[in-house]
C-alpha cells in the first residue's frame, strides 16, 4: 500500500517546484542555485505557494536570473513583476529583500552559492545556518532550498522537512528522511515526493490518496 501511495502522490505531482520552473538545481551551477534561493525566499512569505511560484516565474522570465541582474534591476521593476504575477501583498518588502539577498550572495560568496557550501564545510546544520543569514530566509525557506539542493549536495541527502514528514506520517509512510528515501527508486524522486506530500496536505488530498492506494 505504501508503494501505491507513493505512486499516486507522484502521479498527481510528477514535478518538483524547481522542475516546474525549469530550474536545474542538480546541475550545481551558480545561476540555478541562485534562482532556487530566490524561489525559496518567495515561498517563505505569508502568501500561497501558487502565487509564490508565479512570482518566481515572472522574475525568471524577465531575465532576473543571477544576483547581478537581480541587484541591478530597479526596485520598481521587481515590485511590478511581483505585483502583476499576483504576488501583491508583500511585493514591496520582497523587492527590497531580493536586492539585499543578491548583494549578500555577491559580497560573501562571489555570486556563487557553491561557496556557501564550501564555507559550511559540508555540514548540513551550517548550510542551513548560512542560508538563514539571508534576510527573508527562515526555517521554511531553508527547508525549501534544501529539498532541492540535496539533488546536488550529497551531504544533504536524504533530507526531508517537517511539513513533508508530517504529511508522510499521516499516510503511514515513515517519520524520517531515510524512510522516505527508501520509498523511491531514484534519488531525484525524493524532492518530488517531498513536494508532492506538502502539496497534497495543503490541498486536503491525503485521505483521497490513501483511499486510491487501497
């Protein structure tokens, strides 16, 4: 039954958020890592995940794909892009945070988040701490970033955040990252499963998924 539930979860949500955006975090190159950090910040805000993803799409489509381009964009341009994508309630605050985040990525890591990994010495706790040094990235944002970054950063694998684990427990799929990693055949499916669990829980689909797997 557990295998059937995992299959159903991934059938409903076959792509992780990063994959939906076309952000190849697994490539472990500066631009995708930065784009995913930006998305993690947007998802952290008190706004729906759907609108956060639309905001991320808008920024990427406008070419604000590197810390230099994000920093150099006008504050008003970032506000307009977020506002027009529906990310309206916190658009002005977020525009400021994106500029500050970009500046810090450039100043501390030369625009390359792989240097954050190096500075953390490959320690997952230190990676999370450094992520949370960015204004606008708290526990939720760090969790969102690590969900996808484990594709490229071996020391993070297997990673599962509290929201995904809460949903997994409701379905009886296990209570830790190792248990969830054992439920998928491929490493790249774990981030997909985590995001599918969180999405299903937020959409009140868990009971329906459990029933479909019987």
